[in-house]
C-alpha cells in the first residue's frame, strides 16, 4: 500500500514534465551584407626609367666669341635666367653706327616732309626719302636683335644637363652651347610586347614602384603608345607622373611599372575573409533566407584575393544574396539569425 502511494505522485510529476515544451531558441546576432561586384583584372610588370619631359639644346642666334658662361652642369635655373653671353663689342659698334645714321636720315625726312607740304619738292623725292627711312628702321631693328642674340637665356625652368663650351671659345650661330632639361613634368618610359600592345584597350590603370622608395606606389597616366615596334618587336609606352609627385623622384631612376588590365573572365563577387569557411576541402558561406531569417550553407568557388584585401568569388553567390560576413563559424544549418544594426557615423566602432 505504501509503495502505491509513493508511485502515483511520481508518475504524475513525470507526466507533467513530458507535456512541458522546450523554450524557443533565440536568434543569433550576426553581421549580414551583400557581396560586392568586382571586375576581374590582372597586373603586368615592366622595367622602366624616369625621364625628363624634354631636353633642349640651346645656342646663340649670332656667331662670336663666348664672353662668359654663367651656369654649371646640374644647376637649377628659372625661366629668363642668363645662361651665357657673347662678346658684343662688334655688334654694339654696328648698332651705334646704325642709330647715328637713323637719326640723320630721320631729320632729313622730316625736312623733306615739310618741303613736300609746301610743294617745294617733287613727290618722287618725297617717296624716296620715306622708303629710305623705312629701310633704315628695319636695319636698326635687326642690329638691336643681334645685340639680344648675344645673350642666351633659359626658355623654361629646369636643370642644366651639359655645357659644351668655355669662355673665350668661338661659336657659330645655332651651335649647341647648353643643354637644358625640363623637369617640371617627369615621364616614365617602358617597352611592351606585341601581345600586350594588341590588348591595349583593356588597360585600366598604371603605377610604378621605385627601389629607392620601397613600399610606395606612384600613380601614372598614359601619354602615348608608339604604334611602330622597334627591332625587338617592342612598343614604347610613355607614362606621366603626377605633377605633384614626390620630390625624391628624379630623372634617371629605374622603376618597376605595373599595368592593370581587365580580363575577359566573368565578373566576380567580393566578400570579407570572415564570410568564407572551409569544410572537407571545399569553401562555403552562410546565405540568409529572407523569408524565414534562417541560414543555409552554400558552396562557393574562390577565385583569389581582390584589390581591397577581400575574397573574390567567381561562383556560388550573387550580389543580391544576403550573406553572413561576421559570426559564420558558430552557425549551423537552419539556425535563426538576426542582423546586427549598422553603426552610425557618430558611433565610431559601435562603442555607444
């Protein structure tokens, strides 16, 4: 009898426990985002050299003996700075003689003009006087120009690359005396093969790296591609450095140029590293079912690393899928998830 009394309450408690339902599972907070579309690109590298945009050989427009050279090789000059000068004594004497002759003819013409107004000279004599004055005026200007030609000035700002003569040496008109390089704009020259030349329309961007400045990439802009190959079937490419480039870069430096080309491969999607996980040698992501707010494991094909440091995926997801990008490792098939709210611009790091 005592055993029956004890057994009945135990059965009642056991029955009540079986009828009680398990508590509902809470949705897990995760970060969800759409994959970003990225184009497939490749990079080709070539050796290049930095050059000045132009080098000009400067010489006098007149012949004579060099009086002085005012610059030295490697010196920086500004536009209009005097580079060299000729001995101008003979040209000065010629100019002074022409000026004296001009003043004489000018006074004579003024006298003839006055007589012409009084009809004291013929029209023929008047025309000869005017014509003579014009010819002498032109000669005077030519002699003044010759005086200017004895001075060699810099036509632009740059550096003196070479000086070919010394004071007291004789030079003819047009002989190169000073070579001036224009470094206001530096360019980079490389040679590309024919296989890349025919794909020049796929060029996306350009940059260069200098061994003397490791870790720094300098953007380049395409100037021109020579349509004629050299004897080695290479095409010369000129690229422009930013005018505000680092002052440490100089003409003559060797650089490594990277050409980014768009490939013909299908567009890929990019996801953060935390979104992709591996199982049995395959790659997967958790895709959120928007209707049920649950996750489903989906296999993806990893193409590589994109330009922003994420994972480039060529198949398995699209840019419209909602993918778990943070917290993926602790999920299981069919688990309910809840998207974490985006941090506001005022709440940096989500600390508030």
